């Protein structure tokens, strides 16, 4: 496993609430495209449609996508 040498820079930006069928979380608007990729996996076209997806199902899809987005393994 490789260590992340460069810091991940997180800018102070607006946080967007994401609602799932059994929970919610806030995401920096920078990762909304990745959230939309996860939504597309479920055949959904918007962040609002994620209310049909459980936390467990969402994060099983989202976690590898976000890791790839930041170049993490």
C-alpha cells in the first residue's frame, strides 16, 4: 500500500446535504460530480433521487469512486 505523500487540499466551500433513504451526510460541492457518478450507477439522474438508496448501498459504490477521484488506493 502506498502512502499519500501530498496533502489533500480541502477549500472552505459550501457543504451540500445529501439525503439517502436511511440517513444523510454533507459533502463539499467539489465532490458532487463523484456523487452524481454514484447516482448514475443506481440509474438515478440527480442527487435528490438518492433518497431511494440506502447508506450501505451508496457507500459501497461511492467509496471506490471517491478514492479514485483523489488518487487513493
